[in-house]
C-alpha cells in the first residue's frame, strides 16, 4: 500500500511526520495481541481488564441523522489501537469500495493542534491530527480487510474546519487490518508505530463515522444531540483512550 506524496499545500503545522515521526518497526516479533482479528469472535474483548465503550445515545424521540453506528469499543496497548464497531447492516445500501468508515484521531491530545470540528466537539475548534479513510468491501461488495488507501494529517489552520487533509507519504506496510465478526460487526487494529506521527500522547482521542456508497455519512460515534430534521447539534468530544503500556 503505497500512498501518493503530498496532495495539498499545508497552511498550518508542518508535516507531523517530519523530523522523526513514525518510522518504527511495527509489530515486534513474539508480540501476542490481546485482540485477534482472525477468530470471528468478540469474546476476547470480555477478557480485557478495561476498555473504552460508547453506545449510541437515544437523546431525543426523533431518530437523528448518522444513527447507523450503534456501538464502539476501543482498547490500546503499547503496540496497537484495537476497535470494534457495531452498526446497522441495512444502512449500507450498496457495499463497495466507496463505502466504509473514517477514523479520526487527536493523537497528541493537544487542543491547540489539528482541526476539523465538523463532526466532533469542541464546537468551532477542531483538534484532529490524523484521518484514516478506508473500506471493508471490495468493488464487488465482498467483505475485505480494512486497509485504508488514505491516511492523512491535518494541514489546515489550527482549530479550523473544512477538508484540509493531506496524505502521508508512506512506505508499503500493514498499518491496519480487520475482520467481519458478523454482518454489521467489524473489529480491527491500527499499528501505532507505523503511523508516521511524531507527537503521540499516552492519552489520545478517537472518533468514527460510517459512510454508505458514495461517501454518504450514515453513522457517527460519539454523536451529539438531534434537533428538528434530525440534524446533529451539540457535538460531543471524541472518545478518550489511554495506552495500556
């Protein structure tokens, strides 16, 4: 998986991959992951001493937009960030390479870096540093592993909005993988050391959105309240996770 070199002109922070970002060895020999993405089961999540969990809130009687993502589980050790997503399968009307999910990371846990506040709080001051964009279906709609062709860093104004994402220039490496446990249940991992970001904090924030064919958003967690017409208001912060070192 080789990504294109920079595709936008950065107008905020320099490329966070510069001057020592990432470039680590990935998964070390002998590492036994606490979560398997080959067993077709979520049972190993029950064995964890702790995990971060968020379930879709029914905040109003009206069903809000982006309600198809029902539950998110996240756990991070010193090597990988593991996650499990539960969503409504019928929300994906046309499984294809243009349906999938985004993963948004505030990797440095710094409110004064990053941007993009379109989906998550705090209002009017984004703090997202890294974006994964990928699919779990192939062109024929068959289930496949999450291997994002686009892994990007925020290159817009600090705290700003809009789609100021610039692709990392990556080497060929397996940064992520996933499995379908059942229809509407996906679990996967991201290898922290292979994400070329130089300012990781021990605590970070993460959020997810699910999109249908044509990149149409249908699910979001954490999710804000809903108002007339089902549109989200009162954006919630992303889920805070601490690496279990």
